[in-house]
C-alpha cells in the first residue's frame, strides 16, 4: 500500500466506529412501513393459520371411512370464511381453499381426483391423513418472533406482520441527510451553460442515492467556493441534519474550502484513501451532525458514497450488518496494469455470464457508472487476466 494513504478498510472501520444510530422511534401504520427499519422485535399473538384449513378445492373426508368405502355422499359444503358442521361419518364435505376442516375430517381429496355423480363422489385416489390440510400454527406459532429488531422491512415483512393482525409497527425515524455541492463552475440543468461551466450532475446522483436509502433529504444546493458561504451552510445543515454529505472542495487546491470550513465549525479528519477512484475523503462532525465530504469527480463521489456513506448511513439507520455481499464472478477482460491503490472498476454482465470492463475507467467519465451493473473490487497491484475470478459488487447489493 502507498505510504501515507489510509486503506479502505481502515477508513471504513474508523467511520463505523463513530456512527451513532438514530434512536427516535415512530409508530407507523403497517401499510406504510415498507423500507423502514424495525425498532423492536415483533411477536405473534396468534397462530397462523388460526385453524386447520384446506389447501385445495376438493372434498374433506375421514381417511378411516375410505378404507371401507370409496364412494361417499356429499353431506355439506364449506366455503372459505365459513365454518362447517362436524363431518357425518361415511360422508364427504365439499370444501374450498382456505375453508376450515370440519371436525371428524383428517384429509382433503383434491377435486381433480374425484368423480362426482350427483350427490355422490367417487374417490379415485385415496388420501393419507393430513393430505392438503394446512394445520393451525404451521406458518406462525402464537408467541413466536416473526420479525427481528433492526431489520429493514421488505414488502413481505409488512405482509407477515399483517398476517398476525399487527396494525402498526415501531420504526426508527428517517435519517436526515443534508447535501450540498461546492463549486463555482456548477450550473443546474435548465440554465444555459456559460463557457467554462459544467452541470451539477452530482446533485442528481447523490439525491438519487439518498432516495434509494430512504433518507429524509435536505438539499442546500450549490454553494459558492468561499469560506464564509461554506461555513454558513454547514451551520444551517448541522442544525437540521444527522449527517451532512458534500461533493467537491475536499482536495487541497486554492478553491477547496470544505476543509477549513469544517475545521472552523466542528472537527475534521482528512483522509487520503488508498482507493481509485476516490482518494480524498473528509470525515468529521459539526455540532451533533456527522460530516462526510466526498470528492467532486462524478465517478469518485458515486463510488465513495457506495463504499463509505452507504455503510455509515445504514449504521445510523439502525442496521447491524452493513457489508455489501460480494459475488465471485469471472472477468472476461484483462487488467494488466493495476494501480498501487485498491480499485473499483465499472463492469457489466455479458451474455456468457462473465464481466466486461468499461473501456475508460477515468473518474470523470460518468457514462461508465451508468453503463455498468456494478463494481469489481480489485486489490492494490493485482493484475486481472481473462478468466480470473474477481470480487464483484453488483449495484443490486450496493443499493440495499
Ligand atoms: P473538486 O473535488 O471540487 O476539486 O472537483 C473535482 C472535479 O469534479 C472538478 O472537475 C469539478 O468540476 C468536478 N465536480 C465538482 N463538483 C461537481 C458536481 N457537483 N457535479 C459534477 N462535477 C463536479
Ligand atoms: Mg471544486
């Protein structure tokens, strides 16, 4: 590793060591809780299903009757939502999916295995006891834990909560994320682009990421390259946010005011990180807010957000497991001149199930990130040859 540079893992460990999870809890209607982090484990106060019921449209029977008699009279009809009478011995009950099994029956014969003759049914394939019966509590047991604390609620989790009658769920409040963008060269789309200026693409990338991670975003827009302007917006953001993320101005050029501004308003650690793209990253605090300053290059700010801000944000949101799951994948490209720093290469799945490399890995070429399906996490100084197995971080993993 390069002298004087911090490794990605060291930087991440320091970041995560400083993360302080949000503790405010709000009770949300279960219908609105998808995407939020569950603050307390949930237990069921009922069995699911609440009664033995039929898994099929068919006929409920007693298997002891069938040993003697394969032709049965249909003595009742039980629809889902209703409750039948005890099964008359020697008869069958017409039954539909989800309807309660009547007392005395112990199996359901699916209707495809029956021929009906008026009031009589002939069972062509005798069932075993328990066939097509969903037993009480076979999904969820009364008192059992259904959802662990600290879980991001997926749609199916809210469905599971609802299946045991839970109407509201305690979730951590959303993380308030403040964003601002430094650079006198920046112009918003919709405005004409004077010579020498560029559009503020990072605003769109970072706002989008904030949305993907379910933040409550405060966007302070473009901040001029001046110490006073940067200090002023930092003060405002610190009063309103849990975490402030910025783009640009963290190098040590003449127009880089983020460092002195954070130092004046709070505390700052400046890191040169052994990664490409990336390198400069600022981490600190301003009053009660955390601060992470990302580099201005569009690819660098995108990648450093995914590698550093993402896990930090997840911790602040209340998640414990914040490491993205990598996939071992086949490189269908050569990378003969690796960098002395750990590299995050923009790659894309090909039809053969391997990974192709975007031809330009320059940190200013945003097209590479849009073309890609994710990043290859390549160790420092490691050449890649066609056919090698590489560590692939798909966007699908980095976006969860
Ligand atoms: P900086 O980190 O401020 O030195 O910026 C590094 C490079 O990223 C420069 O070429 C900037 O013009 C560019 N850059 C900075 N901020 C943005 C932004 N918000 N959107 C697009 N490019 C940017
Ligand atoms: Mg700048």
